[in-house]
């Protein structure tokens, strides 16, 4: 019989929790959103042949930016051993989410990010009655501030001690997995092809997770095709996705 030490057991528990949080089937509604990709496929700009190049660029731009917000959320969790009054900065949490939303000019995509963030925070709060998570949600609701998916994912990772680098990488993995799943509904893209793309994107995913670690304030993202796709999405004659 294998004997597992307390520290190893804690690491394994963190790993399992992170796997569940990063699962694209998590019941927060992610499968209802394409974040502008439905428009790009409808207009012929996105094809099975250029998907890998597209997602490589996506990670370099939007992925790296969201990774920085996810990492900032992780840092805000603070030291769990201290009291909330010593570690929890409500104003910083609200400002982080306001800044995250400001980087999402497409209304549908911004609302989708806020919807996923709120549902994820509610989901995690339902799993563990943690005062950090409860305060994060209640303070945002009281101030009318939308909580966005990336910082919420990071905050939960920090609260549960899931590991900073692992949390940021898992967030990006979930994001790209969800977008590839949307592409399978929109394009003649088989499961094996989609899985192969995701596998080959791992180096770009890790590079995006590391971008902005030293100077996050200097991080800049420019992905006009995705944002314009999000803005035009509401005007498509037929839609499979909300955004």
C-alpha cells in the first residue's frame, strides 16, 4: 500500500481541483460563446487550414493579456493565513476587473467574459465557503462592477493554493480548448485535427502565460480582427453562439 505524505496529498488535491476548474465542461456556460469567432468563420476569414496560425497569434496577443489579469487575480488572493482585513484589498480587486473589461471593446465579448467570471466565482463559492471568494463577489455586486473570467480564475487559484504558474497555464488551456470546440461546430474540423492543434500550441500557450511577468504594465494587445468579429456578431443573420 502506497503511503502518501501530507504535502504530496495537498499537491495532488490542488492538481485535481485545477483539472476540474480548467475543464471546458465546467457548468458556467462557456460553450455558448465563440468570442467573435463565429463572425470570422461566417466571413471566411477562419478556416481549418489557418486555425493553428490564428491561435498562435491569438495567444501572443489576447492570450498574453488575459494571462496577466489571471496572474494579478492570483496575487490578490494574498496569504491565506492572515485575516481578510490584512490581505484583501477590495479597491484593487474592483480596479483589476474594471481594467480587464476596458480591454474588451466588443460588447458581446465583454458581457460574455463577465458572465463566465460571475458564474465561476459563484461555482467556486458553492464548492467552498471561503470568505475571500464571498467578499470578492459581494463587493463587486454592491459596486456594480463586473467580475471577469481571467481575474476570477486567478483569484480562485490563489485562494485554493493551486500554484501560480499552473493556474495561469490552465486558464489559457481552458480558453483555447473552448474556442477550438466552438470551431468544431462552425467548421469542418474533426476531433483529431482539433486535438493536434491544441497539442502543438502548448509552447505558445506557455509563452503567453509568461508574457508580462516582469513588466505587466507594459503589456499591450492588439487583435482587431477578433474584436471586430465580436462587434459584428450581433448582426449575423443566423447565430449558433451568444457572442
